[in-house]
C-alpha cells in the first residue's frame, strides 16, 4: 500500500489511534483467528488468494494453529513457535514436508519465539515465552526434544498489559530477547519491559541492550554482518498516522540503545511536552503507522541451493506486517497485512528514510491477505525464515498456514 492510500485511510479515523498491537483492539468478526486445529500437512498446495512477484510461487507446506516465529535448521527442518505451549517441527520443509509434530512442550505460554544457535551439527534451540527464555539441547535432525526445556532467564515480573510474546535471536555468542511493554504509553516499573535484553548463552549476566522500545516483536540477525535487527510496533493515540513503525539495527548502536518511547519517536520527534529526544535512536527503516511488524529475516548474500532467490533479493530483509487493527469511520482497516521486502547493502537500506513517505524504502512481496472490501482478511503473517536451500518461509497466525515461497524456475523436490 503506497503512502497516498495510507493518508486517505487515516482521514477516515473516527478517533485518534496509533501503531502497534493492543490488548483491546477493534476486531471485525471477519478477521478473528481461526480456531486452533491439529497440525496437518500433505503435498504442498497453492496459497489461494495471495500474490507474490512474477517468477515466484507460494504454497502451503503445513498448518500449525497460532503459528508465530520460525527458525530454519540446516537439514531443511523448520521450527514453529506458537501462541500456545508447544513448539512444532516440520521435517523436510524444503522437500516432501512431513506433517508438523510437537518438538517440545513449554511450561509457559505463549511459546512464540524460537531461535537456533549451532556450532557444527549441535547446539541449542532457544524458546521465548511470556515469562522466560528456555534452552533445549539440539542436534541437527532431532524431531523431538532430547530433554525438558530448561528456563535460563526470567522476564516480566508480573502478568498483565498485553504484549506477552518474547522473541529471541542469537548472534556472536550472545543471546537476545525482546520483551514488550505492559501498556500503550507509560513509564515502566519492570526493568525488562519495553526492552531488548542481552545475555550469555546460559542466560547469565542479562542486561538491557535496548530500552524504551515499545514492542519489538520482529527480532532477527543479518547473517552477513551478525547485526541484530528489531521491528517495533509503535504506540497508539498519536495524531495523523504517527508514529511510524520501524526496523532498526539494534546492535550497531554503542552502549544501550534508547528508542525514546513513549516520549520520543521517529526522527527524534517529541510527543511529550518537554521531552529531550536529542540522544534517542533514529531508525534506519520505517513503515506506515499501524502495520505492526511481527517477524523478519534477511536473505543471505551468498545463498545457494535449489531454491535460491535471484541476486536482486540477496542481502535484503523480508518483514512480516501483521496489519492494523485500527479502523476508520467506514469500518475498514487502515492498513492490510503483507510481507514487505527491504533492499539492503549490508546494514544500510538502499533507500534512505524519507520522513514524509514511510513507504519509500520497501515494496510488497506477499499481498492479498486483506480483500478489497477492506474488512475481510484471509490471513495475517507472523514469523519469517530462510531455509538452507533458499526457500522463504512465512507463518500465519490467523489460519495456521506455513507458506513456502520459491522461484518458479526451481523444481519441486
């Protein structure tokens, strides 16, 4: 959706509203998540109604109710975090995918965040839940956890306030966990809320790497640089389509990165009277307000394999936008769910931020999740991962579908 359409939609607002997911969204019945169902799979089938650029095909390789973040293993298996207590694995997701099966059950929900940390063929699957980060020993090829998940770090001292997922990422021997705020706009008393925490692989020495970052659900690593990036869902109730959602290179900032919420947003713009925004982070990539980035993955620069994407996609980032829950006076959503592609050169977007146009840096890669009536949705994308052979995987927590996108020139296996 281009910026002119965004502005037109914003004009329809019945009351001021804003960027991220909320604990009390307006939600027309046509977009309520499908009931949780038993995981299923068969031969890949087309994803009816969704559009990808010419030269690609999109198929469904499995179904996991409440599917959230994804992690791809080097043997072609795919791990799926969920809104429940289970983490699933789809064996051979890049070939003749098996039916999803439970890899591990966590003692806490939602078990939404998943990340692999490997040295050779062995390592750890990390899982982020509402109240903690868990470690599961893993050897490539495992389809069932070798032992019970072990809690290694605690987050969120108390329940409440929504934003209850914890995303995880691992880079340069450091484990990261993003923890959403307890509110739309407030001063947090819990030092883990509205932060990205960093810690040793065993969970020790946990400290904040980023603060005042409202709800950084999309957490990923650029494999070319090992930089950790985060996509953040902004606060509600600011005027005129602000604040923009953003995607930023968190670990490129020295010390503790201060993103300014709820006082400062965007290009050091103060939204609280008297706020000092002079030292807050200015993000590298922006999206229109309300879009809610939930998952992201960089496409490797040197990706090989049967399903490797064309060179124009190498090094770029795919960002899954969950779509606005905000509606205008006509009842239509202000922005549809979609998956965006951001061309990159290393950790620099090929197009610099245009503070007058938050659609300038990216293009749609998957669209069609919302029908032309503006009120009916056939899916909402969440997690994103790149398979060892080059497939792009996208999860959907409304339908449970796990989509696989491959070039049409490649042969199915």
